[in-house]
């Protein structure tokens, strides 16, 4: 399995470099002007965004960028960073975990300031937006015992990392065990979240263990996106609880991405705004206070 993962990633990096001519990252150089830097209407900005066939968002836990970027403990994540868009000033919204997941999914922490469970909300969110607009949404959680499971914990699965479960506006069946993820990625909904368990998300286990899990279980999708007009997003809920800056890794990988290092500010609200703008959805909550990311995409 490890050999296949290395071969798949090699093919992925080769394909990416062939398109991008393997140009080195230039974090100190000014980025080209795009719809994000040239005055224009919201519709013009949205027009600059791709509409991937599939997006998979992987959310990891409690590590700052300095713990991952360039670390020998995270070789796979650094391969993704080299092959895609690597944001060096991405930040979480707050501490601890749960309000960050809610912010990314609904544009607001919804008054939650801890990891308590359960909660129930009725408002709009990214999942309900996609479904109402005729797109698909699902989440794939490791150790989830059954589709639609409403419990707060089972094994190393925790509900406070799965905000879609809190919303009556998202069908229970959208919460699926990770065993249903792949290998036929064409059957994925338009947008999916992948939630590793409490070990493989770096919360309870070390960085190397989680990085190896990602290589084993996500690298096939990362290779597949190259020829299927799809996107992989890897982010973290927050940096360590003691972090005042709360700077987190954020990586975007896919054939529509211009590889490089991007020093611009991005938070969970801006990432949500970008996902919404890709599919022509209105901005939710604090996502309306920011603009989508538009400078990482190929023309």
C-alpha cells in the first residue's frame, strides 16, 4: 500500500509540474492582479473562480503552521504544499475546536464556545445551501459507527468535529462512515468533508502517524483530481490552544491551482466564502464580510 501511495503521488506531482513548469514558490514576490485585487462587482469576482466537479475538504486538529510546514514529521503534507497552493497566513477563528468547525460550515460559531455536545440548529449552512441549489453534500467521518449516527462519541469519532449533524437542514444520511469514501471518486457529491478520528487528525496521536494516514487514505484522491477537474483542501480547525496567533496550515491541490506560496490572510470564513462562490451560493454569516480567494486559480 505504501509503494502504491508513493507511485500515485509521484504521478500527481509529475502532472502538476508538467503544467506549472515546476516554477519555484516566490513568497516575497507580488502576486498577479486578479478579480480579488482589481475593483469589480461580486459577480465579476465569482466569475474568476472555477467550479470543480468535486471538492474534498479534510480537517485536521490542533497544529500550527510552524509544526507542519517543512517538518520531517509531515512529509506527505509537505508534498501537497509543494504541489499546490500553500497559504502561510491562514488562521483559525478561536479556540477550542467546535466553534471553528461551525464557523467553517455556517459562517458563525452559533454561540458555541466549547466542545459541548449535542447542539441543534435550524439555520442555513454550506451543506443545506449545496443541496437546495441542486448540488450534493456529504461528510465522511472515521469511526462513525453507522450512517446518520447522532451520538456525541463512538470510539475515536466525536460529534463536535461534525457540525452537519447539528443541523436539521442537513439530511442525517449525509453523515457517512469514512469506509464509504472512494474508491470510485466519481460518485462523490459536489462537496465532501473528511473527518479523521481523534488519532489520525493529530489530536491524540503524533504528526507522523496522522501524515501517514493521510498518505494511505487521501493520496489516491489527490492523484485522481489531476485528471478529473476536482479539488482537495486540507486545513486545520485551530493551532494549539495556547496559540495567540492561531496560524494554521491551509493547502489547496488540484489542476485548477497555480502552485506557489501565498502569504495573504485567509481564515475559516474566507475559505467558506470561496466554496460558496464557486457554486454561486450566497455568503453566510461572517463569510459575507470577506472576499473569496481568487488569485490561486489558473486562467
